[in-house]
């Protein structure tokens, strides 16, 4: 069984750092990995996260573009550290 508690804080801090160029006015990251114990992705060590990110850079951009911006910023982490990412991306006005 893989333990996520050791890596969770480090991964969340790394996610925040990688998303900093999007200039978020608010960001909340929840590690839901414990809910997926035994799941195929969990066995390989990849975590399950929920991300709420608010940024003026999302202004006039469709959801898919916002998600691509996030996935692009997290590129390397998506290959190993993150198995699943639920994203809520909005502008300050949409929050």
C-alpha cells in the first residue's frame, strides 16, 4: 500500500509553485488520495487532487483553455505525481 501523507504536503507546495505564474488571487488544493486507496493510479504513487484556482488570466477564456493552461503548468507532475486532478478554474468575478 502506498502512503500519500509523506508526499502530500510537498506535492501541494510544488503544485502551488508551478501555478504561481498564472497569478492566482485564490487557490485551494485538496488531496483526495486517501479516498482512492487501492485504485490503479494510487498504486503507482500518483495522487488525486481537487484544485480551485481563481485568476484574472482566465478572463475571456473558455474552460478548456483554462484547463490547458493548468495542465501545461503542471506538465511534469501530471506524468508521475498527479494521477487525477479535478479543476475548478474561474476569474475573480466568477467566484
